[in-house]
């Protein structure tokens, strides 16, 4: 349950950043941002897969570009459903959806399935060294001779 909460928080932050940096998007107050994030999550969970399935031939012909149009449409639809969230044009919604996806993807990297926020830092030794430290998937360190 905490994972859903953190993903909602991440989407609120991503939406707030998109609205702050993109001039064609406007939100009245932070409560509207929270409600818009919930509606966006619900539309992307339930309606978006149906639309993608129905427009699959068009997506295949356009090599996936039409999926970006669908994302922009979902963003625009949220602006029509929430009164305090305003999008000036479809192209503002299109670019907002792309930036929102990138920001939320980046922020979701820090939320893992164990209900914690996780930061991982890795370093790589140069190929000139004879011995390298290897960290495997289970986070056990093995040294090669």
C-alpha cells in the first residue's frame, strides 16, 4: 500500500514540475495537482490500454508515434475533467505528457517494491586495472583474481 502512496506522490511532484516549467499548463492550487494526478493515474491505468488496443494498427504504421498522441490526449482529457487544471492547447498537453512521463520515470527509479526510497550508486574501474570488483544482482561482492 505504501508503494501506491509513493507512486502517487511521485506523480504529484512530476505534474507540479511539468506545470511549473511548461508555459501552456496551469493549475490553481496544490490540491488540484493531487486530484489531477489521481485522475491521470486512473485514466492511464484503465482507459489508455483500451485506446491503445483499438488504435494498434495506427500505432504500428506510425512506428509508435501515435502512442505519444494518445498520451497527450490523456493529459488533455484530465484538463477537461478537472476544473482547476487548464491546458491551453493540445500541443501543450502533448509536450506536457512527454515531460511528465520522463520526470515520473526518473522519480519512480527511487521508489522500490520494499516500500522504501532507494538510491543506488555504482562505480566502474577502468579497464587498465588487472583486478575488478564485481557486484552481482544479489549485491554480493566478488573479487576476480
